[in-house]
């Protein structure tokens, strides 16, 4: 397949894979809700202005389960017959469900990439896409990947700013920067740093290289939107990146890994005709 055809082909499968992932995500959020429900209600503190209006307190179990069920039905209906109306409803419900779960004090991840993925796919119905529409799919990929590029850019700009101003702040290029970031996050989470992580951080020079390479790859993630081989490469990088942040930064973002795979996986490798132009 040529690149335009290959791009549209992969997205058509990804559209359904993302919605199947959505069903799993709803189940995961139910168990997360039960965890939050077991905490003292005084610990719940909304972060966003919208959440302060809609969910000033953790919603009742019946209300939350009702949203989960409604979203699940919409997702299954979307699998059977994709439509703009269903996609808009799914996006709104997932955003609402996410608010009290991830957007409150003490929770370290907001699932913004998942919400963004459902938003960007609202008007990209697989039955309507043709080979000539591959650029629309590129915009979908770009919208997801640019979030990582922006994170990488902010780290580069922050480092450059502190170098120019000659501040005494710890820089990402300093020895021990990655180690201090890990230790600080474990401290904030009131957790002890595992011994095997302490042993790995003994290699100071290696971690400086790994940190610079990691930030550089973050910055370049957006390029994957325009090249299939690069997209597969950055998909693998993002998976490794989230595994790292889960273990070393205590960032509870494991749900992003199956989402990233569902959205970016090279499904064309399973076709018999594997001739393609990248």
C-alpha cells in the first residue's frame, strides 16, 4: 500500500480499537471510583473550574455508574454504527466521568490524551474516509503526538532559560537530575524508593545521556504524524516512556499505554500484501 492508503487503512481499524479500549477504560474508572469512595470525603478537592461547578463533591455511586453505563452503551452503539452524534455523546460522557476521578487533589494524571483522542475522532468516521483523506488522519495523529512534543519543548526551554540566566536551579542536564526527580515524586507520594531504582541511579553519566535523549525524542514525537515508520517508532517510545514514568516518577498513567497502542499501532503489518511506501 502507498502511504495515503496505508494511513487511512490503519486509522479505520484504530477507530474501532479506541472504542473497544473505551469499554476497558470505563471498567478501570469504576474500580478507581471505588478507591476514591473509600477515602474520607474531606480529601476530595476539585481542581478545574468546571469540576467545581459540576462535581464539588465526589458523585453518588448511582450517578457515577449511570454515566458509565450510558457511555458503555454509546460506545457499543458506535462500534456497530459510527455516527457524529454518538461520538459527541461519548466525548462528553468520558470528559464528565474523568472529572471526579482524575481531576482532583492527590491524583497525578488527568487522562487528557484519552479525552483528546475521542475528541479528535468525532468527525473521522471510518465509513466516510477515502484514500484522499489521509491528511485528516495525519491531523488526528498530530493532535495526539504534539502533546508529547510540547512537554519536551517545555523541558528544553526551561533548561535553556536557566542556563542563560545562570540560575542555581537543578537542570535536566545535571548529574542527579533524574534521580532527584524520582526521589521527590516518591516523597510526595509518601512511598519508599525501591532498592533496584537506587542501584540504577548509581550510573550518573548514563542517566544524563538517557535524559537528554528522552527529552529530545519527546520533542520530535510530532514527526510521527507524517511518516508511518516514525509513527511506529514513537509509539514504542511512548510506551517505554510511560512505563518509566510509572516506575520512576510514580505517575499513574498505565491506562495510556493500551490507548496509545490502539491509536497508533501499525495494523497494516497483518495484511498479506505488505508492500508499502512510507
